[in-house]
């Protein structure tokens, strides 16, 4: 089975895929930067056991991470405990995505994975919106090339900034308010943060489509996507497992490439052996 890990700034998601590529289980944990390899192993072992699986079932692993320290611990866990050398997603990895931007190596691994999954499942052109600690917009063209995007503060990040810097404001439960005109401070915060974020999303979709010159489809994902589920006619698809499925696709591509390289090397070795054998027979004659 394949273990896929998506490490975000706030949460880390794990997906377990079966031999036929189906997602059998998924889990979400807080991203603790100081959580050591043995702690990750113990947590994963308990989670998998609750679904009738074991880490001994895992024979492949892939990691997408925006938190370097957690990447280090997960790689150490994978190599030391699972005896697996994981695939690490980066701008240097051939994922089949043309990064048509100024600085392709600076693109976050999670955004690369989202684009691979979105184009594979929905085609292009497309706008992928990932709602997490940051809200990111990624644009892929009709041919599947990555064209660029935008980054904004996430809803939760904006709330923390307000509550932490304004003396008379405070944390509230994040949900869509019943009305934009709030009648108390809590609802006014929700209006500005959640309804205001939705207005920003719709505005950015409109501007992005105008620049592209086409009504590109919109795919929404991420831990906070549920806040906006069914709230806008501009959203074409909600896909909570977009990143995990993208990791599976990239892993399969890497494995196919490695198999092809091994086959090429084996054929070359046989050719050399055949050539050497032919020379030996000629020398004998």
C-alpha cells in the first residue's frame, strides 16, 4: 500500500492507497514541528490500526511538505521504521507539469501536487483554490501548463491577526454568518472574515478569468473549504482529497519512470554481455 503525506503549516494529512489506486483511509493531524520520528510512527500505527491496517502493509511512501523540519522527521521515520525511501515532491522532481513561471523551483510542493491532480481529473484551463493557513490560487492552461497564481492570508490566519493585535477583538467560531450586516461583534467578525473572504474569492476568480480570456473551471480544496461549500455559483468542484490523489499520481509516475530506467539498464547490460560473448566466440574460432 502507498502512504501519502501532505504537510501543511497547520495540519498534516495522510492517505493510504490500495494496490488499485483507491483511497482506503485518510487522516488529519496537527503539524507539530518538533514531533519526532518515533512519535509520528506511533500516531500513524494507531490510526491505521483503527481501520484494520498496519504500517507493515505500507510498501511505498511519498511526501509533499512546506515545513522542512517535519519533512526531515517523516523521511527519517520512513527510512528507519518502514525501511522505505520516500519520494519527496519538489520543483526538481519530474511530475509531468510544465512550470511556465519565472521561478519554478520556488513553487510550493503542495501547489504542484494540486495542479497535477486537478489537470488529471478535470482538465484545463482551471483555477485551483486551496483554503488553508494561506489561501492560494493556481492557474493551469488548457495544455496543463502552470501559468502562475496568487497567495492571500487564510481565514484563520486573518482571525488570529485581528484577535492578537486589536485589544477589543477576540477569537470566534469560523462560520458563514446569516447576514452580512452583523448585529454583534462576533457576527461582524464572521461577516468581515468569512463573507469577506468569499467576496475576495469571487473577485479573484472574475479577474483571473478575465486575464485568461476564458471561463476556466474552479476547483476548491483545503482544510477550510467546507466554510464555503455551496456558497458560490462560481465554484465548479469541491475536492477534499485533491492533494492526496495528486501525490498518488506523482508516485505512480515516478515508479513507472524508475521501472523504465531499470528496464533500459537491464537491456543495455544484456546487449553488452551478448557483444562480449560474440567477441569471445570469434576469438575462439
